[in-house]
C-alpha cells in the first residue's frame, strides 16, 4: 500500500524558488514536504548563469529598475507585480546573504554589480561569476537537507493535484504516495525544453502548469517564450549551452559571417535574437560569432572551462552561437501573493505568470522573482486563517490514482514546437501544431494563434506589427478550457 504524509505546506520543485519557499516556511515553524524529481542541487536553477537584478547602487533606483522592466516587456508588464519586484528584491538579496550565500564583491568589499541587456545601469549581483545558480542552489539545498521541519522527497514526481471541495488539498506522486497539505506551492520551472533547441535541461517541459490546469487552475501568456541570443551551436556535447549575457555586458560582441557587427549587443533579448535570426536566414549560416577575446575571461570560469572542454578557446577564436528557447513568460495565473485561481494552490518562479515579465523578460529579473514571490506565497499560505488538514476519502484517492502520469514530449513534438512556435511564427504552422499529441504544445499553439500581432518574444509573419489594442491584454486559458482576454494592471 502506498504511503501518505501530511504537512502545512507541500512544495513541488526544488529549484531556487522551491527551496527558498520551503526554507521560509520552516523559519515560520511550518512543516514542509519538498518534492523534487531530481536530486537536490541538480535542478534547472543549478545551471543559471545570470544573477539577481536589484537596485542597489547610488546611481540606481526602484523607478529606474521599474522603467527598464516595462520597456523590455513591450507594453505587457503588469506594473503592480513589477513594483513589488523592484522594491522587495534588495531585501531578498540581504536575506540570502544571511542564509550564507556569498555574492561577488569588489576589492573594497562592496557587491560587484554587472550589466546585462536592457538594464540602464549595473544592477546584477552574481555569485562565482557565471556560476550564480550553482552557488545559490548548493547553499539552499544544504540548508533544506539539514532542516528538521523539511521532508525532502528526491527522485519523486508529482502526478496529479488533489482537489476537493473547490480547493487544492495536496498531491499524488507517481510512486503512489499521497501528500496532504494546507497549501501546495508549484515551483517546477518552465517549459523551454518543449522546443528542440533549448538552453534548458530535458525536464523543463511545463509539468507544473499541466498539473495546475488539470486541477482547474487558469494559465496565461503561453505564447510568450523568450529565446536567448547566445547559445552554443554545432559543438557536440555543448549544443544549447548558454553563454551568459553578462559576457556581452563586459564587452563581448556579435559578428556575422563577414565579420560585421550587426546589433546592439545589450539590447533586450527579443531584439538581439531576431537580429541574429535575420542574419542566419539571409546568409544560410547556422551561427554567428561571439567575440570574447577582449574581455577578462577569468570572471567567467565555468563558461570558459565548458567551452575549452568542447574544443573551443574563447581567448583565441569566435564562439559559434544562435538563439535557443530559454524562458517561458507564461504559466499558472497568480495574483501578487502567488495565489492561483484554485484556492490552496500557489505558483512561484518560472511556472507562474504574474504578468511581471510582459512579452519579454528583462535579464536577471527571474531569479529575483523566485525569491520575492516565494516569500509572499509562504506568508499568505501560512496566514492565521489557513485551512486544517483533511484526509482524502477512498473515492478521491481512487480518482487520483486513475489519472495517467503527465506526458513527456517526444522528439517529434519538440521538433514541431521549434518549427511552428519558434522565433518567427505563422498561422499555418500554429494551426498544424494544434494537432500535436502533447497537451501543452496544443495550448501554446492556441494562445499564439489568438495573439494576432507581433510583440516581444511573439513574432508573427502574418501580423508583423504590434497591435496597440492588445497592450496589457493577456490570453487566459481557464480551467474549463475556455480562452479569454484579460487586462492586468
């Protein structure tokens, strides 16, 4: 007979957002079950090279960080969410320092701030240069493993959410374990691995949004997938390896086949990705060259080591790069406290959609988002009026266990999503994708067809201009499958 357990909070996903949520709850004396499909410190967050964006320097301000976020988001950013991020990110950074995360400092002991695309000033904090995700996840994983209030279930996958009396009461795992909880936090990351060419690990296939939608929660902005401009291409064993934007912030440049620079390397990612795609289409080449020869490569040891292991020397030659699927702006619809449309269910990090990122995420806002909204989710879930734990009835358990495991995307699906929902899309390709066997691929195609315009990360050849009537309008897929447009402020 499958085992069961109960906790004040169940967290699904052990990346940066999930780990921090679990630790925040434990500090409030709550019991937590942390469900991780991979061993701790091997999640997608582990590979994050970017840092945390926060207004910390004398020449920066909350208002300037907000402005940069809104400009990058192409008239689709939910201002209230962005205001929360820019105001709370510095405090979350200080809390991470209190938890033992060591961030890079200059020779005077002040935080070293980097510059990335779309930012007006230096405001990116790193840990170990381009090894920020690794440093963060290692430290938070160690703390979670040692915390007696947190039960960690490694190698365990969620199969379904338990919904009873119009509320999420817990979840069922693929091994048959039932976890009852006062609230559930989805922190499973994004869906960029649905695309054949991606910077993400294979498991990033939108498991969290699929779990939530199957339980009746709304999803939004699924058509908005950010492509990172500089992923290594054509190198066996390093295909899709991301070269952090911070390298361009330190002066690395992009060159086409003739050696010409063709784009502002520090423009927002949608602009740089499209410029590269145009050059590749016109030239027939598979890649452009990233010139790192003029920067101090000692600041990016893990990137340089990975390239040299693959036979590339960034100190002597240009690195072949091209855009790859990187970050999903869409996901589970949440309010400013990370509450989904299903009571008792929260979502944080890349699996959520607060509207913060609009149509194009500002670089390094995502890690900051993980910590800001994870804390808000826990504070709300553990409020004084939180519901009591209840046991699942026999019929409820039978219904849960009758649900099939969530599907994994096949190579055919991933190729189809790259072809039909890539950097440039058309009605014909998206219509074809509606027939794909993978449910999330179909939902992405449906949302992309509805957005009959080009905006940020969503580019349509048949609708090449932005439609001002769709400013701040979001395509929302309700739990019953209906699609509507909502304005978020």
